[in-house]
C-alpha cells in the first residue's frame, strides 16, 4: 500500500503535459509555458512605389493654356473698352549704351498708372523698342533718330523671354486691370562717338525691376555733339532736358537767333529755364557742346486737341 500511495502522489505532483499546435505530442513544455499568449506576428508593410513624377510637358502645356485663356479674355475686354479715352499713363525712358528710347503708354486713370502691372507693361514696351533699335544694322557716322506709331509698336516682339507681341501684352494688362489702354508712341536715338544724349524725366520714379528705366509724366532727350567726353556732361544733359520739358521748344534754332518773336519757340534763343537772364544758347556755349536735336514727350499730349475736333 505504501508503494501504491507513493506512485499516486507522484502522478498528482507531476506537471500536466498538453500537445501544442506546431509541437509534437512528445513536447516536454510545461502547461503553464505552453499556454502563454504568443506575440503577434509582425506584418511586413511594403512601401508603395512613389507616384510617377508629372512630366514637365504637362505643367508647361497647362501654363501655356492659362496664358492663352488670359490673353483671350484680355482681347475680349479690350474690345468692350475700345473707344474710352486714355488721357493718363506714363512716359518711360530707357538708356543702354549708345541707344536711348522714349515710350508713351496710356490708360484711363492716374490710379491705374501707379499700378505695378501697368508699370511692367511700360517696361515691356521700352524693352521691345530697345531691342528693335539694337537690331537695326546701321553704320553711324552721325546720330540717327526714329519714331514708332501705335500700330508699329503693337507689332514689335515682346522680347526674347516673352511669347507674342507687345499688343498681346497690352491685351493681358487690359484684362487684369479693367481699363482701356493704348501703346501710343515711341522714339529712339542712337549716337556714335563724339555725341551724347542728355535726358530728363519729370516726376521721375525708377522701375522696380529695371534700374535704368525711368518713369514719369514728361520726358525729353537732347542730342549733343562734343569734342571730348567729360564727367560733367551727364549733369549738363539733364539740365538741357529740364529746359526742353519746361519750355517746350519746337525746334533747336541757332546761336545767332535773336530773342523774342518766333524765336521764342526755338530752343537756343529761349530764356534759359533755370536762369531767365540769359538764353539757353548763352548757357550752353561756354561748355563746348553743340545742341543738334531733341525729342519731347508729354503724357496725354494731343488728346485734348482730338476731343475738340
């Protein structure tokens, strides 16, 4: 009996065995270990391949389409506003090397003329005119001067980095700003060695993105001949330009013209703007330069006369 009792006690004290999935029936793991929860099987997430990059052609086409739509809307707006008076605007003066250009772009109100987008349009017109002048292959023995009217300006290319013509840029600006506008006129002067161009813009403000473009309501170019290039010629040229803007001469005249009468419209015989006790000719002569030509632009000039007619 003692042997049988001992055997029973041994069987009771022995840990239970239990087969486990994945383990053979002969597994010797104790019950307490075999029933521990298994850690979750990690799920391996494979990252999705990145979306294919948009082809460059897609954005370029979209941008071109948007530009054409804006241009189309601008032309439509321009047609509706056509005929409305454009008395305001800006004069733009641009000098590069031996070439100087004056342009006039008009709008309906002074408020729009102060808008950056309108000023950018004037800049594009000045650059387009400058590129046109620089493309002219001429051998300069003397100075050359030229003018472009509204239709000629409109057909000039907008520039190497801009598609289309200046008339397209005009339509875009009309569409954005909602006023009638016009590319009125341009003048240009090219000079060889021995000449210089004086310039002046009244109420001048510089273009925000083109340092050598000056904007204002009046502008003048004065072509002078000199035997030597001196540092003071720039200041002299500015004073001559001031005189042309303020006194509005119709011709240069000569140093022999007597003051008074018809000579009042001749530049050299007019009282000098900054010192009326002498004539402009008397002011210029000691400086050793000869005034040979000039161009004067006044913003909105001629509109009043056209209305009267």
